[in-house]
């Protein structure tokens, strides 16, 4: 675990590296989940910076993730898009996983749309559905804020009672309806992965109130809340969770479903960036 001072020094170095390269300072952040990267194609006046070129950035290893920051404009707003994220299961620490959120924070981003691919637990959900995250359960067994508090960046004990902004969720439900997307909200449970859940684990997660399950998002959302950002979360249900339909799970299926709904998903996020 790195010290507060070390972390601040790293952040300052990234900030000066990025500020030399970008044309407009972003006000809005978007994180694109597995197979949902096409949103980055919409960005105008683009400046693309691969993670591997950014000092102190971890490198994305998972299939289906491009691994770059895309700066520019969407619907007239200045955005920074993470095309590909860092997962805890890749072996990164929680601080590494959430480092880009801190970078966004120090750049001045105050609103974040987080997206992911998830397994459906609630049987009212179908594969291919887009679901707004209304709350989460952290079963990752770790927290990105553990250790010395970065007091310049947020409080020691941040409130999480509205981790996913209510007003934004309400707006997003209206937009979903207008776009012909079934307006749904659910509770997302995060696990560390990388093995998919067992059917018994899924029964447990359903019992404790989860509607969908995935291996990301929660660390980023905790850090974004700590940093005072408003957050909207969207899950793309790429498969029904283990034991629900009796089928086996595969990353191929996850990517295939994500690809199938990508167009609708991209439109939805674009509309949201315009109104949130
Ligand atoms: N479980 C965990 N993570 C996932 C799943 C799943 O079923 N589908 C997509 N990401």
C-alpha cells in the first residue's frame, strides 16, 4: 500500500502529463465496460492517450478492453472516457484500480457514468437488458479507501447512502422510456472474480438483495463518492447468472451479448451525457 504522499506525487505527475496534451479540461467522466467501448467513437475533437503512455497508469490486460483515455466533446460537453478499466481480479490493488478516478477528480471531473457487463440474478431481468444501478453490495472483501485517508481528496468516512445519484437515476429512467428501453433499476453486487459465481453463491446474493452481479464498478463508485462526484451506473446484462438458467457461463457469451446491445447502449449513454 502506497503512502498518501507517494500517491499525491504520482497524481501531480499524471496531471501535468495530461494537461500538456489535452485541449479542453473534462467536466464529465465515462467508464466503458467489457465490450461497450464503441461509445468512444462518438467523441469529437478527440485526444486519445493510451494507458501505457501515461505515467503511473496500470495497463489493462483483459480481452475486449482497448486501454486508453479519450478526451473530447460529446453532446457539447467536455468528457474523459476510460475505454477499458482495471479490474481487481487482474491483480491490481484497489488503489490501482481506482487511480484513474482520482486522476479525473484532480482534472476537475464532478460527474461520472460508470458502465459494466453483469450477470442477471433477478429473474425479471433478461440477457441484453440495460439496468440502472440504484445501489450496490460490496462483496469484494476490500475497499479502495482502506489505509491513510487522502484528506485533500475526501473525508475519512464518506457517506454512501446515495452512491448513485437519485436525481440522475430519475432522469435516466425517463430517457430510457423515451428511447424504448425498458426502464429498470437494480442492486449490483460486486465480487472479486475472476471465477464466475457458483449457483449457491448466486442464491445467497439473491437472498441479500442483489439483482445483478459483476466484477467491477464498486471500487470506482466508492472513490468517486469519496471525491464528491455524482455517479450514474448502468449494467448491461450479458448473461443470466450461474444456476439461473442452468447454462454454463463464458466470457465469449458476455462479449457477444455486449456486442448485440452496444448500439443501443451507446445511444443511451450519449443521451445521458447531454442531459445530466
Ligand atoms: N458474473 C460476474 N461477472 C459478470 C457476469 C457474471 O455472471 N457476467 C458479466 N460479468
